């Protein structure tokens, strides 16, 4: 089979790797619009559940994939200056650039060609030149945009503002920091992903953002302002920038997942908000499901694409529903800031409706016991 893949992110590269290892006769070409090594963002997070899917799909590659990950088994919610730990939450973190490097090296060993600096201007023409075209070109997918009348995408822009930063301050647990200021509430999502660096994502509602003057601030002024807001946690360390511009979450979904021999994958198909830490996991699980569909139905692409959609649509919908509830919680967090730190952490852990008190008791009996007075109020 001749396969063209648009986008050299986790979804596209992992599908390419699985497909080529299963059938070395596949002719696979990856087209990436950015230059090689041009990676934006800092670290990515996997839960132990997310990693289990990768281990099952390709155990040999899994060992290479996790070799340099930072790991911890608890998280911290920082509220009113109190650090509340919740154990039994296993996280594995790595830099995005290292994740892509490992995937790229594995693909190149298998003879997969990756062409950088190539923007696909005519998706239909590229699809006509191959048996399967995989559009894995991100939330702003050019392929999906060109063929929007077929995929019928929908977009929901959420209200809060975000800026991605890094820092040399090492946040060993996944840490969520809530800070009340004279302007309003600021939130930091932070975690260590290498021996030297942590991701530090700042979130703020639009009214607080404007009152703080961040709507008029430069990238560097915003960086300095946010560093001072979180100075108690950052200590002497500053925030680092990498195209750290303010943006709003744009939630993407598609009525149709495929058109002819073209299929959407990863963020091109559906975005899952980073407050759940599941976007990369979902992209790589998509890759596994698409590979399994193609492998199970050789020579029958419609059946392969139908199998892929049947496997992933319910999970996709469930994750997006959870992400929406998580976003609702963050967007209304100002109403919760008077809660006791433990009650606040309990409310946070149960924000999506997917985690029960019994789930928390299984993960962290001491935390669950401390939260029993708040159980009926949740």
C-alpha cells in the first residue's frame, strides 16, 4: 500500500511506524510543513493508563520511548498557599522535542521517508497519488480546511486565556497552582519533564487578563508579570518563552472522519483540552486503532476506515465531554476559591464526573478519608 501522511507529529509518525513494522512492503511518505527540529511547546504528559496502550501496541518501541521520561506517582493542588498531595496518580513526562526525536529515529530506521518544509497545497491531488492519505496535521489542519465540506468540522472557542512557558524550576509532581491577585485568579499547570526543565502553563479568565493589562503586554512583559504572580513557587527561577503568546482553547470535532481514501487523525480529527493531559495519548491511540483497522482489512480500505471509526468514536466523544466539564470547572474557579484547600482539591479531582469517591479511596486512602466530610456536598 502507498501511504501519504500529512504531519510529522505523534499521531502521524506513530501510525507510520506501526504500519511499516507490520508490513515492510508499505511505501510510506510523511509530509511536514515545518522545518526539521522546529518544535513548539515544552513537555507532554502520559498517565500509566495511556502508556499501557503503547506498550501493548509495540513493546520493543515502548522501551525506547520511555527511556528518558520523568516519572512520579502523585500530584499537588496548591490553594491558599497549601500544598495538597493526591497519590496514586502515575504520570510519565518527556519533552515534546524528545518524543518526536524518538519517533522520527524509529521511523527512519524502518525506511519511512519524512519530508520537512513541505506544505500540502492540494490535498485531493495528494490523495489521488496514493492508496491512503492520513491527515495528521494538527488542530489547524490544512487538509481538513481544504475539504471542510466533506468532514464538516465544528469549532468551539473557550473563554479563558493561556500562555505556554517553561522554567528551570523543577516541579516534580504534576502541580496545579491557584493564586488570587488584586486582578483576579491566575492558574498554573506545571510539571517537570526533563532533569532541568518544567512546563509552566498559565491560565487566566479574560476579565482578569484585561485588568492585569496583559491584553496590551508584549510577550516578554507577560512572561515577567506571570513570573511575579507565581514567585513563591518559582523562587529565583524565571519563566522561559517559546512563542509564548496568549491564546484561547479551540475545541475541534468533525461530523465525518474520512472522505474517500482520506482519514483524519489526532488533533486534526478532534482536540482534547490539555487540562486532561490526554491530547498526545489520544493521538497515539488513534494511530494504533487506524493501524489495527488497516492490518485487519488488507485491500479493503472502506472496511479499515470503518473499523477505525467504530473503535475510536465513542472514546473520542467521552474524552471531549470530560474535557468540556473540566473547562467549565476552570472557567468558574473564582466561585470556588473560598473553599478549604482539601475541599478545593476534592472538588478539583471530581470535576469531570468520571472519578468517584471510591476511585479516590482506591488511589489514595488517606486523601479520601480527609475528604469524607465533603463527600455529600460534591
